[in-house]
C-alpha cells in the first residue's frame, strides 16, 4: 500500500529495508548513531538533519559513527565495498567532498575498469546539496556536475519521495559507486510511496508532464520550480513538457531528444553554477544530435557564476525561480529565426 | 428538489479519483435522451469514460464546458422529464451549487478502503462494496489489479456485495507465488471466499481471471452460482504472446505505454497515470519473478498451454462470456467455447469492462 511519507522518511525507509534484506548493507557517517554516550534510539542523532534516525535502534552495530574526517571514512567505505560490504556513507554536505576526491575520483571510480571487471565497488555516498537553507557559500552548492564528469561514477538526483526511495534502493543494489544527491529543501516534501521495496532503474528519465509547445529539463529541486512555471504557462495556453532525468550519469538522452523532436524548443533548469554544469552538457548533446529539430536556441536557467550568497535576499535571487523559468521559456517560445 | 429534474454529476471512478475533466458532450442541450443514452465523456487521471443518462427526458442544460475540471460530485448537467420553465432549472442549479461542497460526500460516508485477509499464510488485498444480495467476486487478469474494475464495482454493488481482490503477485497482495497454475490460483480464490465466509458466490473474471473463475467452478461447482468470463484466457490457443512477454520485460514508460495501448480499441483511453501506476507496480520487489512464473505456465511457445473448453462443457451453472470485438490480446472468437450466452461488444478491445463499462454493467445481471 502506498501512503504519504516525506522525502527524508523515504530515504530512511530505503536504507532500513535494504539493511533488512541484505546483511552486507551498512550505514556510516557523522552523528549517524550519536556519540553522546547514551544507548540505542535515545542517542541516535541520525545525521545532521536526522535522516538515519532510528536505524541504530534497528540494526545496532551496522550503523557506524565516523570521525569528522571525510577523507578517512569515505576511504573506509570504499575499501569496505571492495571487500564485500555495501556501505551507505553519509557525507553531510557535498561542499565537503573535496577532501576525498582521490578516494572517489581516482580509486572508487576506477577499480572495476582497472581490474578488468574483477573488482566491484558497491558503495553509496549520500550527500546534501542545494541553496535556500541560509547556510552560506560552503554548505549550499549543487556540485553534481563534478561527479557526472567522472566515468565510473553513477550520479542520482531524486526530486520526489517516491523517486528517492526507489533510486536509493537501486543505488544500494548497484555494483558501482553511486553518489546520491539529496536537496535539503526537499526533505519535508511528501508524496505517495509504497511500503514495499522497489527499485527504479538508472538512466530512465521521468516525464513529469507532457506538452507539445516546449520542453523543460530540470534537475533535483528545480523539477518543482519547472512545474510551477509550467502551471503558470498552462494558464496562458502553453503546453510544457517537463522532464526529470533523475540520474545524470547515466543520462537518458533519448527521452530528451524525443521530446525536443516534438517541441523543437528546450529550456534546462539547473540550480548549480552555470559553467560546465549538467545544463551545458545537455545543451551540447541536444545541439549535436538534434540541431535540425530546434526552432530556438537551447536556453539554460542556472544560478549566476558566484558563490551562494549568505544574505537572504541575495540567496533568494541566486536560486532560479518559477518566474524566471517562465520568462525565459516565453522568450524561447517567441524566438524566431 | 423537484423529482422531474435529475442532476448529472461528476462520478467517482476508483478510489483515487478526486476530480475529472469534461472531455466532450455527446448530446446537445435541449436534445431528447433515453435511459442509457451516452451523455458526456469524462476523464479521470487514469482513464476516460462515458456517463450515461440514468433517466430519459431532455438534456436541459450543460452546466459545465468541455475542458472544465471539476471535483467528484459536481453538477455537470441537468436532465428533466419534459419541458419545464427556465426559471425552475435556474433555481435547481443555484440550489445545487450553493449546497455542493467538494469532497463532502466522501466525508459523510464511511471511507471505502482496501482490506487484507490471510489465505494460506499469504496476504490478499481486496475491496468490498455493497451490503446486499449474493456475493460477487471480481478477478482481474495478468498484470492487473482490483482497480481494473473501477467502472464496474460500484454499479454492481447497488444490488450485490462485491469483492474485488488482488491475485497473488499483483496489486497490494503478497508477491510470492508458489503455484502459478490455474489450480494454484483457484486454491487462493476458493480460500479467499472461505476466509470471508462466503458460501456461494458469482464469479466475474477478466482475462487470466476468467480462466481462474472457470477452474474454480470446475473445482467447486456447489459454491459457484455463475461464471462470467470477460476476454478470457483458457478458451483457445491463440494469444498475443509478444504482448505478454513485452509486458513482463518493459521497464520504461514508453515501452509500457505502447503495450498498454493494445488493451484498448481506442488507444487514446490510456493516460499517463494508468501507465505510471503499472510501472510503479512492476518495480515492486517480487513482481517480475511472479509475472515470469505465471507466464511460463500460461504459454507453451507462443500459444496458450491450457485450454479448458472441453472441461467446462460439464458445468451446470450459468456461464456467459463478454468480449470486445477488437480484442488484440485474445481473439473474440474464443467466446464461442462458452456456448450460447455470448456477448461480443463492437468497438471495444481486451479491457472491455473498462472500455465499454456501461454496456458490460448492463450485461452483468445475476
């Protein structure tokens, strides 16, 4: 039976169900257990925003607290994965990932390839992304494009509780290293989620709504921004197709190309910094493969090329808004050669 | 409220329906209509259907426009027995609108919600509607679930106690199947009836559910009062094996959408939500292996392995067949195996109970 649960609960449930199904699944991260000296649930902090809360009570020693040393525990998680466990490591904010690039980029991502398929690295690194949390420049970025760039990594960016659960279960069952990006502003979002376990395959975009006039591809929380814009555009009689790629590596290019073949117009909404982001990547792919279908330039709505501001009003301006997406989409619709 | 003025309201098709879109009016204002005339086509988030006039007379007014989206229970139009003053209709409409509260009818009535019963250690989910008359059990087909009866369940419940269940491996029932044969499912079906203390009952089965119903009638003829098979498995060898295999293998909305369209004569009936729900079902742990197990029993090469046509000749209870003439999964010619009580509905496909719901509901008399 499906019932409404939050994005955060969906993630918790995915980990709990996979830990129940497969005893090689372990979870680890800063404050995932607690560290204050109490026992069991009482002490379980469940990570900085409480996503893993309650797991320690259920699975005890299979939930590990780690020191505040990302390079050490991400390395440990990758090593454990190579040795047969399926660790789900929580690295608080993606902004801190820089200290473990060697472990991720040069070790985890390369093992299967360099050992001729004889080694697998079934590790999941869960990490928070996104602005709007008033957490300033070092805790607010959307760095998924860095990881999408690296062959050997899989990159998952869910936008709904249903997708979060199914994609995280798939991530845990996958034999490759997966970086699982959780937008912190989505944690409270609720939707229908089945109680049973299910896996959503990677590389399968979700067409959120269908339309013939213009295509919007949006990533993560921007899916909701795009939907709001699409709702507004619908009031003016404009039918927007909204596509959520769900995974940027692998990327479901076909669904995007099919849509563009129909609409001839593409807007991409990506909250990350504008240079070399997922938006520019998709724009290039569409430019190369569907140039003949295009009736207007592919247009990207992104944040500006600056650090995420701490000032509330500036941060609000920084994040692509439904109004901006709507205005840009209308420009794309009105474009004529 | 005058007896001579009959409102047409937004129906509730299936548990999740909260609003519907008026696709098109099939009768113009002022036109005469009879009971059963198709008046207006409405689309829920899952599927489109037609509302028939419950009463003959005149369609006095189309209260809503094509394209309007309205909550369940909202006033769509007004039928009168004969010509009446415009002012009377105006009063009726104003009265209705001032009293109408969206969702209120749902809160007034006890919520209809699926229940679970344990049969041989397995959870079986079902939905019960209606309080009177002989029980009817509705059994869906391969890859379906109890929502396949969304247009029929409530109509039948007016005169019967109607149970729509999810077979093992389907819907919200447990997904493990130890015996994927007709007799394995028959055991579950008879166990389900026993668990709910139903001594005698009518069976209505669609597709695979039809073969299971016939098999249950053979197994337990004293308890089965009648069998209605709809586009049934088990009455001939031909079947669209490519569809069945494709359905099991399909992983994406696109693949599934193309396949699901084959179930209907009018492919436009297949909405995104219908395909999405199927995709969500197919992703659940255990579903794929359950469907594969059933398929390996159903098919021998590209044909149906088990044909019950000879066995059922000995059955004494009433048996009838309903089929869509344009069924692309199982040919309508298989219906003749049933004998005389055969109804082939033109311009309907395999899911005839959804596509020609009103006609099927009229045929389902017990």
